[in-house]
C-alpha cells in the first residue's frame, strides 16, 4: 500500500516495532493518515510553522504535520519503544523532527524553543490530558510561548473545556480557566472506531487560542475561589465560599454577585471579579 509520504502504513510500523498499545500510557493510536491530516490542518495552515506535539506514539499525527508543511516538529514521547519508529520519520524529513524522550509534564518545552514561536497540536494521552492543558493555561509569563492549541480529548472533557454558565452541566473549574485565558471551541468529533484500540467514548478535537490580554487576575486566588465554589456546586455561594476564610459578605458587596447564586450560574468574568476581591481582602 502507498502512503502520501512514502513511509510504511502505520499498521505495519506498529507491527514492525512491536508497539502493542499500553493502557497505562493512554495509548490509542490513529492509523488513518487522512484523519491525522485533518487534525493537523484543523488549527490553520502549517507552512513554515514550528509545532510541538505531545505523545507522537508511532507517528501518525507527526507524519501528517510534516507532510502538511510544518517546518519543524518537536515531539515529546514518554514511551521509549516508539523512538525507533519516530527515528524513521526523522530520517524521511531531515532536520525537521526533534524527538524528546520524556514526560511532557516535566519537560521544559519553552526552553527547547528558545523563544521561537510555536503551536501545540496533539492527540493527548487521556490520563494526563487535563493536567497538561491546565499546566499550559497557567503558564507564566502570559501571553505564553504557544500561539494556539489544537488538541484531542474525550468528548466529555472537550465539553468541559468550552463550557460556560450557559452549559451548567459541564461548566466547572476547567471551563473558568479556559474561558479566562483562551477562546475555546470544539472543531469536530472523532469516532471511537478510528483508534487502535478503540476507547469506550467519542473523542473531539478542540482548538484554543490564548487571549493576549485576559482580564487581570491573581491565578492562585482564582483557583481557590473556583475550587471552593465548584467543590459544592449545588450550594449557594454564601455557603460554598465560607471555606475561603474571608468575609464573604464583603466579597458580594465588592463584586455585585448575589450571595444566593450557585457556582454554575456565575460567568467567567464573575469568578475573575470574586478572585480579585478576595485578593484585595487578603491584602487589607
Ligand atoms: N499521536 C499518536 C496517534 O495519534 O496515534 C498517539 C496518541 S496516544 C493517544 C498518546 C501518546 O502519548 C502515546 O504515544 C503515549 O505513549 C504518549 N504519552 C503518554 N503519557 C505521556 C507523557 N506524560 N508525556 C509524553 N507522552 C506521553
């Protein structure tokens, strides 16, 4: 069978390198190069771009990123079994693919880039996907080192990422963080049957564009406020915010937010106002 880049089909690559998928590493591989090309292109044109990919695995998305025109791909992979397969891709695209063997939660990707602008495109391992997204969106300095994120998540997680108070069933701490620092949207779904092995649920590709000037806010305080509020999401804020150890009536007076409101009805801007008011009270 021929492939667009002349490398062997992914099914053969996995067989040749004995890459039996491991659940502990969130390994659900994509073999369809048309689909990986669609994901690669989903965040915009790739010509001349530097792309950071987390979890290249046998390289389906990596190959698509290079074939679709990325100038350079930095791919961070934890599973050393995948390195020989990735070396074959690097040989097909000399000087354009840098493979970093390590845990993406620990690797300092910004340092590898040395100030070069980059985008993140990844079919994330489901077990660390939310932790990675949170680490990227809580980056300092801000605006961050990446200009966009195009990421695959389980559909349920994707819905939580894009949710605001108009979708109280999915709105929570993740939605507040994403809404504060980025514009997030779901681009399209990917059926479970597209993966090897197929996961139990549908996946979605999400696109996030960092806001260059999000409303100023103390991040640690925002995390404290959303943790308290959504930790008891059914309770009114006058009850759920008690754990902050602050004069909660003063918080409501400073922000105009009703003490009878529940977390899931407060917009992102309301949480930013509460966090700023909490920070001011703590300073006073
Ligand atoms: N990109 C490939 C594809 O689309 O077929 C594989 C995606 S698979 C869902 C996730 C990949 O992330 C696996 O290759 C896995 O080994 C890797 N991985 C898991 N945890 C990781 C971590 N902490 N840091 C870097 N890579 C990780």
